[in-house]
């Protein structure tokens, strides 16, 4: 992964009462290729939201996000593969273990046999063979 640049990125959410909740307001920073960067701040300040935007799990309300100099569009379709580890478990209870492993693969592959092979590989790697169903 190369450089990541956020320019004037804002993120708003619609509250149940219809009001707008501004979570990020014109955030700008750049993390250069090969650098080590940390996002620090108190609980609720938007750290996870920034990571979700960079990973393409959420769409910014305004501003731009570029990876390796290439502006990322909604969901980063066709963009570089990236991911991060959530701070809380994110398994979907209605899916099997294998189907949970499929989640990141579903964005990039429609070949089910390749997805099964990849899921088996990683489940074996972490000692979860036998828990696929």
C-alpha cells in the first residue's frame, strides 16, 4: 500500500429524528508510502469513521480520499485492496464461519470455488478447520 491522503473530508450521519450529526469536519492529512501513522483521540472523536472511509466501508459526505495519488470513489470499486482489524468483533451471526470469511472476497471475486479455497486456507492457518459450517 502506498500513500493515503484525505483532503477536507467530512462525514455526516442522519439521526433518527432527521437531524444531521456531523462526525468529521474537513479532516486533512497524508500518510506517505512506507510511513507508520497513528490516529489518536478520545472515544467518539471519529477515528474508526476515518478508517471506515479509507477502507471504503463508508462514503464521505464531502472531500476527497486518494490512495497512491488516485482518488477513490464510492466503495473504492476497482481500487487497491485494503483492510483493517476492527476494534470489536464483526462476525455476522446469521452467516457461517466460511460465509463470514467470504465477506471481503465478495467484493473482488465471483468465483465461488476460489472463494471456498481461500476461506479454507485462512481457516486452516488460524486453526479453525472443522468449524466451517
